[in-house]
C-alpha cells in the first residue's frame, strides 16, 4: 500500500462539504472504492472518513441549513500541512490574506485555521498532533494534485510562495515559470500542484482550488460518475499520451478532477502525479493552463458564487467535532 509522509507545505487532507451526505458516501464509494467510517458529531450528525486499504483518503460532512441558505454550494476543501497553524494564520494576514476561522484545536488530532488568499481562494492549514493527514497516495481514489484557479496568477502564486516556501517553475526544467504560462508548484522536491494562467478561467467562476484524484481508467470512471447522477464539466483530454484528465461533478454539484497515468512506469517519481491541467471550473464558495500540453478544464460556475467568507463563517458555527474526526470541517464549524 503506497503510504504518504506529509511535510510542511504539502496537501495533507481533502474534505467534502455536501448537501446530501448519505448520497455522497454512496457516490464516492462507487467511484473511488472508498470505505466508510462515520464518526458521531452530535444529534443526527456524523463526520465521514473515507478509507482505502484501511488508510484515511478523504472526508465529508453534511452542510448546515444556514450554509445552504447563504448560497454556499457543495465543494471540496484542501488542507495544507504546517508546523504552526497560529504562525501560518498570522503570516497569511500579513501577506494580504484573510483569516476566516482563527486557529483552534480539533481535540487531540491537531490544530487548524481556515484562510483565504488575497485573490479569493479558500483553504485550510493543518498543524498535526495525533493525526498527520491522509495515509495513502498514488493509487486509484487518492488525491494527487491541486490547481489554483485565480484571476491574478502572479499575486496568488506569490502569496503561497511567501507563506509555504513553494517555488513556481516551468515544468521539469525547474526554471522559474514566466507569467502567463502554467506554473508548476514545487514543495521541497515534489511537484504538488499548479497555477493556470488567468486567461483560461471561465468567466464568473470564483477563485478556488480544484483537486485531482488518480484513477485507473479515466473513461470508465466518467461512465460510472454519469451513471450515478454526476456530470462531466470538462471532457477528457490527453497530454502527450502521458496523462488523461477530466473535470467532473458529483450528483450534488461538488466539482473535482480525475487523472489517469498512461505511462506511469516511465515517469520520474517527482513528476508522476502532476496533471498540469488548467482549471476552468469551480464550486462557488471556494474553490474549486493551458501551457502547451495542458488541457483547459472547465468548471461549472456556481449558482451565485457564494462568498468564501460566508462559507467559513457558516462552518464555524456551533458544531463540535467527533471524537475521531480528523483534520476537518471542524474547520468550518469553529467559532470565528
């Protein structure tokens, strides 16, 4: 089982906010083969941990009525590993970001904060204690990449580089990326995501992070998603016969992407998971290039782009996390 070791600046947790938790559990279990582990959070509420081969792969929670009333759509939220949630939140504010939920403890699992970058994309930082994050990667059903869709590529990239020490490079050459091209995000020695050029964003789509999940069969996964009530936001595209991508949404409207490695065996370890696809799609509240070989993804604009600030505030209202709930929506439910 391919395990994963999280380091500062890496994506360590992936959380779904949905309007129908039971339906979402059935959908993703069928699509990615995830097993379900529900953790009670209060009256009629549970925090779902999705597992693969016994390891944590992602999570989900049911959105509260007040979130829905504010127009917050179903969405996926990325968590980024940090040594100190307090320092990360303070630094984000200094760099022009917004602290939507101040740092708080998630019982003995860790400490977190909900933040928004200067261009409007929302994300969480996670300081581990007993829970480091996901425990498996590199197989069908695991998140392997994240694209930042922002109207200001340079400003957005600089914010994250200053906050996490990320480097923005032009692919495997590792040379600094030029504005207007696809930025590959390098954290330490690993490529973990990208920042597509702003010109490839769909009009009216709010800034967001788009998560990519590895699959064994892109076309087969698309067929399964459609059969379960999901839809194709951006049709499959192949990059130099190396990777195949598509942007999809589940039956409730949460948008995500899938990537199939066509020549995984011949790819360098650091480049194996990199989709290099541009995102044009996005769940409104948060989230979420077309450089030469990168497909332009397209995301369904949310009904009315719900403001991330509202999403975070709604999630910070009154919820107490379950005893074993991992880095999570607790995020979103802590008092601001």
